[in-house]
């Protein structure tokens, strides 16, 4: 038995190395963490509005529908603020001073989209008379930049909230979770 001869046959199969398999195993954990953070972002992130004395005048029905519109944007994999959230951001700004015509078009178009989404016939009838049916490419660019900026600020604010709230050592639950339920 000391002189065993071993022959290795090559059948042409390529086998991935163990290190490649370890990378595959680590990836779902990151995806899972991203999903949890995205879900928390939709539900508990603060609503970013224009800093103004008028920021308390945003209607409650708009504020109430922001979480649902965030979830819809998350499901469609949009990495931007929802249209309803953008409408809530611009609304206090409209009370401060007159806005350039591009922003008036964007604001009224957002109002029209909200009226269509909420299916409020009174609002929809009024908004169809004053809002543009489509935005120009320049206005779409301005709107997308604002939506991206709101999205980034919102996520940064959530990260700051999570950093401030420490995990309790006794049960391993974030302090913020007590406030959610």
C-alpha cells in the first residue's frame, strides 16, 4: 500500500475556486441589508420640505400619501424622490415669492399628477385647466435633479438618525424601533 499510483483524469469541467464561492455567499447579505434600509427609507425617513415659515401649510392628505408613493418608487427601482414628495417640497416655496415660469410649470404639473393619482375629481378638473400636459426637456431635467437631491438628503437624514440611535445591548433592537410601533 505504500506505493499507490494515482492517476488524475481531466474531463474538461471547469470548477470555480473556493474564494469565488465565498464571494457569492457574501453578496446576498449586502442585498438583504440594502433591502432593509430601502424599506426603512420608505417608511420612516423624514419628509424633506423647503425651509420656510409656510412649511406647516402642506395638506395632510399629501403628507399621508408620501409613504405609499415612496414604496411605489422603490418597487419600480427609481432612485429618486416620488412626485408627491417633490410636490410637498416645492409647496412652501410657492408661498415665499414668485417663481420662474419653469418652476411654475413643474409645480402645476406635479399638482396634476397628484390629482390623477388621488383620483380627486374636483382637483383634477381644476388642474387640467392650468397645468401643462407635458414638461419640456429642460423642465424634466430640473425636476429630475430636484428629485435626486431630495432623495439623497432624505437618505442622509435617515443614516444620521440611525447613527444617533444605538442598538441596546440587552435585546439588540434599535432604539428607534420603539417609536415605530
